C-alpha cells in the first residue's frame, strides 16, 4: 500500500525536525502519521473543546482530521492535518487553525512544553 505524497513529505519533515531539535514531540508525530490509514485519528469539536477548556494556553495538535460534530467555544491554537469545512467555520474567530504541514515548518520555534497531542 502506498501513502499519499503529501503524507510522506510531512512525515519526512517531522523526522528532520526530530533529528535537528532532538525533541521527542516530532518523532512521536511522525510515528503516528506513519500508522496504517485504518488507525488514522479523527476528533470531534466536542472533544477538542473539552480539552481546550482544561488546558488553556496550550497548542492542541491533532495528527488527523477535525470533524464538525459539536460546538467549539474556547480560545485555542489548533494544529491538524485537516479539518472539515463546517468544523473550520465553527472554530472561526475562536481558534487559530494551522495545518500540521505549516506547523512542522516552524519546528525550531515551537515550545514543546505547550503542546498537547490529541487523539
């Protein structure tokens, strides 16, 4: 089975970040992204909202897709591979949404103590 080219490039960039920074966050994210597609992570807004409420000021990283079930009311920074269009609309104005690919490009500026992997 072959993976999508974007996923392969994303995993490679996270592995590069792990080697350069020697921080296990990037290695863990790369491991999750390498897993078979039947194990991919999908998180609903309800779960994400609960986690955001409990961990104010943290960056929530979803190594999968954000689905639109529920509401999102908390102020947070959300990083994910993708989000449904409805989920993006529900988060608009409340959360800063960044794709995991953009986040991986800023690997040297990320404070890993403020990151929570959701999934």
